[in-house]
C-alpha cells in the first residue's frame, strides 16, 4: 500500500512479484489499488490491476484431473506471461509481442494459449472475489490471438499482414477502422453479459460511430 500510494511503480511491481496480495484491505476496507486510485497514483493502479502471478499460469503447465497432458506447454508459459502482464494493450503491441517470439508465432501454440486465457477469464468471473478487469483483459488478448491464427492460416504475409491491417487508415481521415472493429468485436464477444464492466463499455461505445 505504501509504494502504491507514493506512486513508486518499480517497488509496487517488485512486491507483487514477491507475493504481495492485491485483495487485502486496510482498516477502512480499501485495497492497495483503491488507495492508490484515491490519491491519483493511476500508474500504480495499472500495475496492480495488470499483475498476474506466474504460478497461476504455471498451474496450466501440469496435467490436471483426468488430463494426460497439460493444457499449456511449459515452453509457452514465459512468453504468454509476458503478454498477460503487459500494461500496453494496443493490439499492434500485442501482435508484435507474439511475432517476436518464434515459440508463440505458430497456429498450434496460439490455439493452446487462447484456450488457457479463456479458462483464466472464466475463473476470474466465477471466483469469490470477481475480477472483471482481468477477465476482460484475458478475453481481449484471446480474441487477438484468434485473429493472429486466422492471418497465419490464410495470408501469405501472415502477422505482418495483420499489423498492416491494424494500422491502415481510411482515406478520408486516416482513422484505423479495422483496429476499431476488432476492439469492438472483442467487447461484443465477452461471454459474461451480466458483468458491470461490460455494460459500462457498451454504454460508452454503442452511441459512438466508427
């Protein structure tokens, strides 16, 4: 709570990596993120809200229940964790992170990754302390991975073609229409209609023309 309130992102991140809990409350019932938001330290709020412990991802690298194989190969856990914990959610940034890692930039690898993201999204929504922000983030990255798969399968220029599509602006004003449609589509496909965050996003976006 102290580094978050003081706006120290590096120490906040270090403490999270060391195992600091994000849902513990102080004497007035506020979490570290809520206290940081109250005093205007929004960068630290972003760090806390985007943090996802590596061990929660490593859970999927071991066979569970009746599974004979893990849902996520160990070699993909590191690259996927890097994307999950990024605070830059621009779709081009996420595709570049996929593209820079040969282990990730394959159809089969991305299929395994997006299915794990969908499972994490579901767990975020169904756990006792629901985390809608993290659930939406996992869903959003999953949607981008699925679109990466489409380009890898169907386009000769593969992920470069995806990046070009995201950056291409329409003739009259240069607005990136494809990028806007992709983000809106990912919001529309969020499977938990009752989520407060989804309803807020829909109310904000629906009246706005592309």
